[in-house]
C-alpha cells in the first residue's frame, strides 16, 4: 500500500510540475517565458515544505537550472498560515515535559514569523532572558518521508528512462544529500549543534554574534535561542555612519573568509533576511538550517584558486578549479578552458562596482557544466553561498572588490596552511622526482611521516657533493648565487671576474671589524664583496661608470627579490598605502638593517609620508673608509628608489652619510615615482655635488 501511496504522490508531483519540466527542457534565457521561473516557484510552494526546501537547494545548483530560475528560487520566501496557539502550547508541553507557564516566564501567543516548517514566538526564561522559541509544525515527519520516498521512486524511474542525462546533472547525489539534510532539519537539536559549532569557530571574530541556544529548552521540535533585536541591511546602510560601515565590511570579509576558507563550515543562505546589524557595528547571523562543509583538500584547492585569481594567474587558477571536477564522456576540455579564460578576462576588466569574484566563480562552474564537467555538490553550494554573502558587501561598500578585500585573509590562510604542512619536507620528496623525470609525483605519493634526520643528512650529502674540497658550504652556496645573478650581466667573463673578486674580497675582509649584530655583519661583508667586484671590473678595463652600472644591475636583481616579502607582509596587514610603506620599511629596519649596527630616528614629515633618518650606517662607513663613497651612492643608495616604486610610492633622499652628511634621510611618499629630473637632483644632493 505504501508503494501505491508513493506512486500516487509522484503522479501528483508530476502533474503539478509537468509544465515546468517541459518548459525547462526547452528553456532559452533570451526568448523563454519570463513568467516561467515565478510559476515554478509558486508550484513548489503549493506542493508543501519538502519542495520549498528542495527549491532552496536547487537555487545552489546552476548545473541543473538556468540562472533566472536560480535567482527566483533564491528569493523563495516561506509564508504559511499560523498554527493555533493551543497546538503550539501542546507541542511545547509535550516536548519539554512541563506546563508552558513553568517552562517559560512569559510566552507571546502571536508568532513573529510563520513558515512551512516552524513558527517563532517571543518568550522569556525564569531569569528574565528574552528568547526566541522556534516551534515545529505538527505532522511534518510523515509528510517529509512520504515526499522523499516519492522523489526516490521518481529517481529510480529516471535511471531507466534518461540514464545519461541523470549522470550529467549529478541529480542522484543531490537528492541523496537533500534527503539527509531534510530529515536532519526536522531535529532542532541538530540545528542547535550546528549553531554551537559556528559560535566556537567564529569566537575570535570581532563584531560577529551567533545566538546562544538553551539546551534545557531545546528538543527535536522546539529550539530556544537568544532573541535578537537590530537593523536589517537597508536600514543599516541608511543610518550607520561611514566609519561604522567600513568596520562592518572588514568584519564581514574576515568572517566570510573564516567560514568559506579556514573552517570549511559555512552559512549557506546568508541573504539580508538572515543577518541583523547593530548600532555598535556588530552583527548577528540567523537561521542555520542551511549550511555546507568543505573537506581539507577542497579548502586547500579553493585557497590556491583564489590566490591565483588575486594575482591574475589564470592558468594556475584554471588548474586548481578544474582538477576538482569529474569529466563525463565527451567532455570538452578546450571549451572549458576557453570559457574560463574569457570569464577571468571579463572579471579583471570590469569596474569595481560591477566586478564580482563570487559570481565569476559560479559562472565558471556553469561553464564547466556546459563543457561536460560535473562538480561535487558541496562545491556548488559553496559557490552559491559565497555569491549570496558577497552581495551583502556590495550593498555596504559598492566600490569594493571582494578579491582586494580578501587578499590579506587569503595570504594569512595560505601562510598558516604552509606552516602546518611542513613545506620543506614535501619539497625534499618532490624535487628529485621533478629534476629526474620532469614531472611531480601525485599527492598520494607524498608521505606524511618519514625520517627527517635522514632527509637532512641526504640534503647535506648532496651539497657536499657539489662543493669543492676544502671550501665551506656557505661560501660555495654564496658563490653559486652570485654567479647566477652576475651571469646575465657579465656573460662569458663571469667565472674569471668572480674568481678574482673572491681573492680581492679575502684581502679586504682581513681588516674589516666584526659588527655587533647579524644583519650588520651580513651587509658589511656584502659591501666588501661590492668593492672587491668594483676593483676587479676596473682591473679588467671597465670604466668607473660601467662598473657602477653593472654592480647596480646585479644588485637590483638581488634587492628586487628582497623587497617582495616585506611588502607582501604589509599588504597582508593593510590596504592603506602609507601604512604599507611604514610596515615594509620597518621590516627592513629590523633586518638586515637593524640596530645596534644601524641607527634610526623617526621624523615628522606630514601626511602621506613615512619619514626617518639613518644616523649610523656601517656600509657607508666602510665605503667612505676606502675612499669609495661614490660607489656606495651609485649602487647601494640608488637601489632604494626602484624599491619605493615597487612598493607603490616614491623616495626622496637629499642627504646620505656616504655623501658626507651626518645622516641619511629617507622620505617615502605614498604616491607616484620620481621623474627623471627629480631623481637626478636627488642623486646630486645625496652625493654632495
């Protein structure tokens, strides 16, 4: 009899949705019936709560429905008739095993919201705490099981009738996930547990609130949580001051990246109705019935994809994006890649207020589906949830770009993941295979546990194998590095010039006093190497100007790489250009140019300028002591100007110790670089001419 009931219910579902299914199979966004998505949503509402929930899940699946349907289902709001208060009282008393007046100090009989699954009443506990009591409608479980069984029957029939199309849409996995999710949603204790997980995960996020749940007043059919007062999104935008809104945007971005990247547990339906804003700049998340999870491997891929997008590395982004898909028979890899690159190019060229990283991410999934690739259901929900959440940011900050806002969080997350993953250990397993075979081993070929001591001995043995007898590993390594940077500039003469340079270096080093800290020791010995190379070049017939130019070019190849980590660190911390310059220069002032070897003092120079003086420079003192001050200003000092431009600013340096002054003055302006006349004037001032 149950099978007959399932079949009859399936027939009813088919009758109600038959026209929608027929239209969908032939739907053309350009010329299709504009009322079709709305009609489909109304029919789902008419079929009851199971299909309302199914509509919400389908709104996350652009591989199954056209975009216009997705947009309409995302707006699907449940408005159901109120359950009479006598029934509500009976449910509460049955669930809590106590009279209503005992369980709650007060309980409003008029619900504040009524949906197809439950309705919410305002109440208070014995200690005066104001709470929201979510009470499940009666008779839902048999209703859910009936409809889920009918859908399962329909799926079995579809396997026989349209097996290929079924595999292409990944519909069986969707319905399996939907069944698990729907039955779990009928137990409010599961939702309370999810809320507790979110509260724990987001505990360190400033300004983020998750309502507390009250276990003594929560059962399978009653969920009691904090009552939340506040503003909806439109009012928050209209009334909150700009500074508060700016703080809100930062807090939202931090929270979203924590959910979508760090934790993998994310709110899957963060539309404006599920978030409440407060006057102090904090906000509260509501309704955790829809959530999603990514495993560690999926989160790693997402971080790498997002990092590649932020750096405009389209091929790299495509790799991490496509590797998570399943290619069906006849899948077109070339078409997928072409559409991916087109979408990436369109995103980069779109003005800030129109650019959406999340919508582009979702569009790339649609492109993959169109080319014959299937994505895991968890990733589809992740993409749709990210799109919904990003829309909040566009309302609060219309000019913002999510990729720019998220870059610091992505950088922090990548750093944390690398620290956890023992990257050096992985490199020692991957590099030999790559060098010998030209290919990297797959992830399953990388061991998580191995003998680290044996690896260290192996690496040292390899270094000793290429180091000439009697020479230190450090000197040999430095020689190889110097040769690498010098070769493009010195050509065939490189080995001969460097051999003589090291002879000159050893002579100069004998009289060099040892500095008091590591950074100064390194820099002064590099100054010795600079002078040794200069004298060798002069001895080889190069003019002084030619020598300066060559040493500056070699030095910039090295210094250019040194300048990246401080500025990337600064970009991780802040988007403010002045703060970035302050942080990046502070890093250099700590290492390698740190005290006590170097002396520094901060100087006030007005808004938009990071200003300080170097009161002691052992490098300048070394060059001056060897009558080579011009070499210092033409090479070492001159490297700071392109660094400033690399960091998005410009540097003014009227005075240098090497030029005969008692200090070097650094004025880092957060603006465009110096033009040629300004740089020439600055150079003449610095050298005392």
